């Protein structure tokens, strides 16, 4: 066990309070874990490039300037920020062989992580409502989902997420921490940090449980209701082509919702007594690393508009390179 260094401790009665933590990480330095670490880093690069490309395509191609893609660009930005909050820090700790993190650093990581997690919860709900209006009430779609309304929805997502992140970060670090500094996790996740508190956290853990259930179940209820109405509308469509298009449009969103909410519910809707560090780390790795990598793939592989925008972007790049080549050849000939 690592011990607090001189100048990093305070005293409360007969208890020694600690002012920094040590993250034990996700991997050891065995050959197998080195391979897994390499895979995680490859996933991180794929997530960065995939989400970055989605943001670029949506903002540069006029065919993607619709509410659905507006929300998707924000989802990509949130995924970029989420994975960047966790993976670079984890990689540095693994490569340097230690995971010391200050109280302030831990609090900021909790704040950013829970803010982005809450943002995605509500944004996915607004995306489901957008699909419901588009399929069930297409004639009023441009009025209901106006640019102003879309911006209000995104702002609301950030506001709810920020409030949740601030509350949990502040209250988590208000507890005194003494004894062991070691957090058996690869980032400062609230349940793992609270295990080190040398005070009764049962009431706070109950409040967190209720808060997280509400943060997950309220958006998930909106998503379920929206897709139930969509299903009813689609089943009443006379056109087989229309039904197929509607299902194709919504299936990618449902896949993203299932991945994100499934992992989040396993982590935050189970009582603390049923948590184990190995299981928590595996589930956390899923929605902090795997889901941000898969989202751009899920939304782009079956989407003809995104594929068309990508071909247009690549074609533009080829045209510009050819034009430069011809210009250079012409200057050489002169």
C-alpha cells in the first residue's frame, strides 16, 4: 500500500486525513494487460477520429443541417469530451507506473465525467423525441423542432448534467478521507471514492442512488414512450419503403441508447452492496471507452446521407489535390 507523503496529510482528532488519492488503474504490466492497453489506446484514437469526423461532416455539408444531425454533432462532441476526460489520464498513470491524483483533480474528474454522463442521458431522450415528431407528425416537424427549440434542448441537457455533476462532486469531497489512499478504479468514480471515506456515507449513497435513478429513468421513459409511438405509427404505414426507412433511421439510435443506458444502469441503479471493483471497472470501461468509439460507427454505417457527405468530402480533397498538381505542372512548363 502506498503511504501519504509528507505535506499531503492533515489531522482530525486521532485520524490522519489524506489530501490526494492513488488510482490503482485498470491494468497491470503483464503481457496480456499490455496488449489490452494497446487495444484501449487504438479504441481511443478511433473514437477521436470517428467523432471528430462526424462533427466535421455535419458542420460542412448542408444536407446534414437538420435537427437530427444537429443533435448528433453534440453527441459526438460529448463523446469526445467524455473519453478525453478518462483515457489520457489512465494512459499516463499506466505508463508512469503510478496514479497519484490530488483532491482537486479528483473533484474535477468527477465533475466533468458526471456532467457529460448527464448530458448524454438527456440528449438521447431529445433525439428520441425528434425522431417521434419526424415520423409521427412530419407536416409540423419544422415548426415543432425549430432551431430555437433544438438549442434550448441542448442547453437543457448541459444544464441538467452540470447541476448533477456539481452536486455530486462537491458533496463527495466534503467527506473526510483517512487511512488508505488507494481507489480501486482507473478514474475517480463516486462509488469507488466513497469507499475510502472515514464517515458514515449511507444517507448520501441513498441520495445518490435516488438521483441517478431519476437521471436515468426520466430520460429513458421519454425514449421508451417516443419509440412506442413511433412503432405504432410505422406499423400503420401503407408503404413498405416508408416502414423500412423509418426502421433504418431509428435502429441506429436504439442501438446507441441500449449500449449507453444498459451500462449506466448496471453501474448506478444497483445498491452499493452488490458492487464489486472488477465488475465496476469493466462496466465503466464499456460506457467511457467502447460506447464513444461505437457511436459514430453506429450512426454512419447504415446512414446514406452521412456516407454521401463523406464521399463528397473525400472527393473534394481529391479534386483539390489534382488542381494543385496541375498548377505545379503548368508552372514547371512555363
